[in-house]
């Protein structure tokens, strides 16, 4: 009897919109989108790394030497 009551209260709390219940529900809904996002980011990083190694450079130097990275570093240094 007590276990049934505890389970029922727990399920009502999750369904009623408690913060943790809402976070869990949102995470379940967003799971597929997040997996696609991470997969595409990893694939992009792998392509950049493969291109860098193919051209004989390190991926960090390829990304660190582009014009926008130099611009952002200049902003960070000089404000």
C-alpha cells in the first residue's frame, strides 16, 4: 500500500510540472535533435581534421590561422 502511494505521488509530481519532471520531459523530447546536432558537429570536425592532415598541417593550426580566429584573438587581446 505504501509503495503504491509513493509511486503514485512520484508519477503525479512528474506529470504535474515540477521542475525536474519538466526537465526530464524536455530532455526526452530533445534527445533526437541533440543526437543529430552532436553527430553533425563530430562529422564536421572529422572532415576538418582529415583535410588538415591531408594538406600536411595540424587541425588546430588550420582553425587557429583563419582570418576570423585571428580577428577574435585580436579583440580578446586589445578589447
